[in-house]
């Protein structure tokens, strides 16, 4: 079993609610990072509880993948209105 899934069951999954699009990833030190997405092709990383974060190449690819998923979600959402 994947250690990341044990530490954080929803790690790497885009969570869509009426008011937000978020995700959680674990950095290279296995610290959970909360991510927020807006319809501007960017990601906000909440680092409030950390002095530093340690991102691997895999973390960066994961964020890009989540960002692309969020943009597809927003495009569909705003196209129908």
C-alpha cells in the first residue's frame, strides 16, 4: 500500500465543491500541503504552518496535473452559464 494514501487518503485528488476547488498533496518530506485553484491557471499553496516546503519533481508534476484538471473543471462550469 502507498504510504501517502495511508497518511492522507484523499492525497492527489481534486475536491470540487460549490465554492471551491482544492487538493492536498504531500511534499517530499511527507508534509500535507493544501492547494487551492481559481480560474486563472495558477495554484495557491497554503504554507501557513510551515517554515519551508520541500517539493520534488514528482510534486511539481502532480501540481501541474491537478491544475490542468481544475482548468478543465472551470472551463466546463463557466461554459454552461
